[in-house]
C-alpha cells in the first residue's frame, strides 16, 4: 500500500469514527481494504465496550471472505487496536494493520476513564506472540492531530 493510500484510508476511517460518535458511541473507526490497496470492502464504527470497531469488522470479514484472501487485506483503524482487537485480527487472518494514533497516546489522552480503561499494550506485542507475521504500520504522524482532535473533544465531554 502506497503512503498516499495509507493517509486517505486513515482519513476515511476517521470519518467512520466521527459517524460513530454522532450516534453516541466511542469515536473509533475501522475499514477493511482489499489487496489492491484501494478498494474498501467494509467499514465499521465502534459499537460498545466489547464490540470495538476492529474486532467487529474482523469477525464480519472472517465470515464473508476466505482466510487466504484476508491475508492479502489490510485493516485500517484510527487508533492502535487493543489486545482484544489485535487478537481478533490475528484469528481472522487479516495480514496487515495500519493505525493512526498509538494506544499509548490514547491512554495519555483519556487517563483512567470509566468508559475506556485503555491498556498500555502495543498491538505489535500482541501480534508478535503469534505464529504468523502480520505487518504493522503506525502510528502515522500525518493524521495523528486529526484523530487526536476527535478523541480530545469526546473524552472531555
């Protein structure tokens, strides 16, 4: 995936996060990108505290696409996936991860928020514990400010 595509997809995922926030949900958004690096196969906003955008998207993808096809796809998400979401991506066999804002940065922004008790655990650490190598790209500095702005406003409210 070219860097310009990474930026464009992260901005689209942030639009999905904005829509989730407008629905009263936490501002997280994820998209699934086809092997061509351009086609968006699915979009998912956050649902609730156990149905995160990434894990919901990965579970739906696993029921709609073959593991071999998903291995060539990319999960693009606004914020680095938590341990649950990284694990779900691993088991769904999605071969690449792109995220805009790190989990650690989100933790710095939200603190010990009752609705988002963020873990300080990198998705790279979770995925490295597996037996297959999932490529990880992120954080992406060009979009961190845009994504952070959405979260700063939300978690202060």
